[in-house]
C-alpha cells in the first residue's frame, strides 16, 4: 500500500510503498477514505511524542470502509462505513468495562503506538469494542474532520466541564478542537467567547457562532473575558496546551469555575507553575484532565449531527492528497490554523 512514511522528525514525509497491515484476529483492516491532519500529528512529526518510533506512519482521525474482518470480530462486515476513536481500549479490563477506555492500561493509540491512517489501509484491533458505524447521512471527510477534535471537544464540554445552557464558555485556542468547542457549545445553549492570536481563526469562530472574540496577542485576555462575561467564564478550555493558554484559561474563570485541559502539553509546557492560592484555593476552581472519547460516546454526537443540530462540514476547510501531509504539518509550525485539513486522496 501507499503510505506517508516518517523517517526523520521534522523532515518531509515521503510517499512510499509499504506492506499492507495484517488483520488482527479480533480486528479489521480499514480502507481509508479520509483522514484528518491534527496538531497531535504535528507533535509526532517533530518528535515530541515519546510513543513514536521511526520509521512511522502518523494519522489518527480516520474514516473508511471495512476491507477485511478477523475471525473473532462479529459486529462488523466488509463494506461497513466506519470510524474509530484515536485511543483504542482493550475492551476487557475494568476501565473498559466501565466505559472508560481512554484510561485503559493496555490502550493503543492510532498513529502513535502503532502505524496509523496516513496510508491506504490501517488495522484496528479489538474492533467490536472500538469501531464505530458511520451513519449514511455523514460523509467520510466530515467523519474524519470531526476526528479527535470534535469528539474530544464533545466529551470536554458535556462530561468533564458539565457545560449547561446559559453558561459562558471561554475557548483558548481557536484551531480545530477550539472551533469544535465553539460549535458544540452553541448547540448546547451556552454563550461562547473565543480567544486566539490569529484574526482568521477568530473570524472562523465568529462564523461558527461565537458570541464574542478576543485577540490575545497583546495580553490582557483574562481581564477582557471577565468583563465580557460579567465576572468570568463558568467553563474554560485550553485547546492548545501551552503555558500561556493554560494560565489565561484559569485566570478567565469566575469563582467556582471549571477548567478543562484539552490541548496536549509537550516539551517545556508539560510542567508549569500553578497559582494555587490565588486561583484554585481562593476562587475554588476545578481542574479537569481530558483525553479523547471512547467509541461508546460517538452515538450521542452522531445523533446531534443527524438531527441537524450540528453542521460538522463547516469545520473542513481543506481537502488534500496524501502527498500534502508535510505542507499541512508545516503550516502548524506557527499560529493555529482556521479549520480542519482532511486527506481525501490516498493514491498520490
């Protein structure tokens, strides 16, 4: 099969012919029809993710058709339209049994712990537990575009942040996951202020329904948010994962507010100072960790899309061939990109 094979961190990702994946006994092989290019892929590309060993195939926001089924997989057949969460649970441990595969001790991560979906085919283990049927009303590009960004934002708001109608949400970082949070929060009846240093990203956030936008380039975003929201956001999301957005997210919250850490902190941002007395203790803030959504959480999100409450197609702003992976990753070296790039051609 053709694949975008990473042989050196930060370098051009060449298109090479590699062996087709082997179908697990309890899994499937998926023929890719679409795959999103995510900031997490950028972390892998630059060598910031310790799970990635070279040579490597990245890509974890997948959508496609079942091409092969293992003998122990019973819930899927050839030709099924499917997607999968980027974190794959073992399906049998106590965490998976409780519906929490994102903390499974034996988890696999597509495109990180094993070869991913920047290729014509990808293998998915424990398919009965991890695969998700894509409704006919949702296209492959849209399903891939929602990838880990929409699904992660959905769990961040509906579960971890417990966002309620009428509350204010502050979104720090208006890239793919941040814009997903804007779109979802509006469908949940919340009020949203989007924050970024890119005017293009903020324009996109406003187009998706943000009630207010704040350019953080000059500093002072927390103060502006607290003034706009009459005391601070009820829920705030760090959608980028750097110290500046983490700090601004905490400082933009009102008393008893809830911070959700969605962006993955890497490098120097993995350990940061925390104003424990001033914010967490005095304001009685709550801090929530957040990483992915299990397959069991997809149906509720798909139902909102099928009911017309969400237009996921708005998030997909670029469709690329497989050979466009490097350019898409390099575009993430700077500011957040406004929207989601999706690979839709895998033969070149």
